[in-house]
C-alpha cells in the first residue's frame, strides 16, 4: 500500500492530514496528540475528533512523531511498521532501573578496561537480527496493566524477548563514559534496551542519557513542525461551523 504524503497548508483535518511534529523533552507522545486535537476540536466546534500518532516516544526522548487526523488515522498501523533512525548518547559505567534518566543510578561500574576499540566491537555485536528484552519501565501490558506501573511498585515480571532488526548501531563520538550513537532499526526496538545491553556486553553497565528520533521511513525530523508553531497555525485558521 502506498504511503500517504506529508500534508501542507491549507489542511483538511476531517478528510485526513499527515503531520510531522517534533516532540519536546519531557512531553509524552499523548501530550502532543492531545494539544493538537484540542486545537482542531476548537476549529471545527466539535467535542470529539480523531487524532493519533504512529510510534510512541518516551518522555525523555525528543524527535519525530508522525501524526494523522480524521480518516487518515486508519493508516496509522501501516505507518507504525516503518523502520526508524535514532541518534543519542549512552553513559557507560552505571545503570538505572528505567535504562534512562527517568530514574536515578543504582549500580556503578568501572570503565578502566574500556577503550574506543572495545566500545565499537560491542556496538557491532548488537547489529543484525536480535532477541531483545524490553525494559520493565515500558508501556507493554501484562495482565492488562502497563509494565511501568508494576515497575514503580517494585514488582518484577518476566518479559519474553522480542525479535528486532538493527541495521546499524554506530558511534559518532566516544569520550568515555559517553558514547554518541546512531541506530537504524526495525519497529518495536527499544533503544533503552540497546543501551543496557551494550553496557552488559562491555561489563560496564550503561544507560541512555539522550535520544532523538530522526526518521520514520521516508519522513524526516528536519521537515517537522514545532508543537507551538503548529498549534498557533491551527488557532489562526478561521473557525469552521460544524455541519
């Protein structure tokens, strides 16, 4: 099935629009969707309006969200299956329960045995077809409840590994304990788990300190709206009387 093209003004939100948006740090993906939905509802004078996104980003991540409105929300499943590209930073020498900055460091490790060559070798081991265990702090549901809710209560749940494909996992800068990286991966990949697994391979521990989604299939972050700019544009449109 052919992918829909990115929509340009003037938007027909009812018929369907595909919007690229840059998710701000510490916002949830739902926060972004809700902000845009509220403005569109005001535009059309409707209490309900379909708006959804393809692929959730963690609150501590920034970057590309593909958002569909109206009839195009039926295409979200197709868009969710697209490969993705991320850039970010991993800190070696420590771990956190959430595998990122959402929780405090709980274990500290020596990194005296590491150098650039060993780090690059570790990255290489995490490419290709992998079986990945998602983090406990994730939205995956077990017995009808998201894992992160169980994790915050201190509960440990056995999580089955999931198949993912990592086309590229490379370092653009290694300044220990920090590693700046790029990942090209399949849908369903948890970059936080890649950071944790790299630390495990290197016997040093590791967690994610920064993450940005750069692409989803052919869609690019550089073409995305900032949330405030998009909302301002929608709010400036002439109010449409509901049919």
